[in-house]
C-alpha cells in the first residue's frame, strides 16, 4: 500500500528547504510535491469557479489518501491563510524520515482545528501498545511529535 506524509506549513517560503532535505533522503522528484494556493486561478469554462475547483480537487485528493473531510478542510484553510502543503510518497522508512523532517521544520498540527480524531475500523494507530494481527486498510496513522500526518492508501 502506498504511504504518504503530508505537512502543512504556515510559511510557504520555508518549504524549499524541507523539500531539499526530503529529496536528499533519496525520494524521486515526482514523489515529493508542494501545493500552495495559486496566485491566479485558470478558468476552464463558462461555469468555472477556479478557486472552488482547485479546493474541491485538493479535498478530493486528500480524502482519497485517507484524510477525513475535516482534516482536508483544515489543510485547505491553511492554504487560504498563505501556507503550503508538502506531500512525500514512498516506502515506510523514507516516509517516516520525511515526516520527521517536516516536524522539525514546524509542520502545523491540524487536529487542533479539525476536531477529534475519527474512529476508523481496521486502522492500526501508532501507540505504546503493540498491534495484534490488525492490518492497515487505509486512513491516517497518528504520529506524535509534530504536525506531519501519515496516510496509508
């Protein structure tokens, strides 16, 4: 199953350093992405609402990898305030290391704005207790120590 870490940064100017450090881990360039709110929105048709289209597409992508609607909305709200998202997709070890880099650079903890963590069936949560024969199906894996979230999809 693919694993992705997502970090929201309030200062879009600092993500270049984050991306450089993540790429130094051996991530292929196409597996690390930065998303920020475009300065201008491309109008694709007469009935196009470009900003809304952008936000709906981003929320769809975030929920596809396991974010709840509330979490996806918190990410979109962060972009509206001038922030940026960094996505890194890869193997477990690399994604965990990328999350560590994001957390050291101040990735925003989104649970504060999105309410309680959802209860999802068949999800293994990282905690002090060992998991017993439960497979991760899809969703967010809670990681303590920072704002970067890990998603298995």
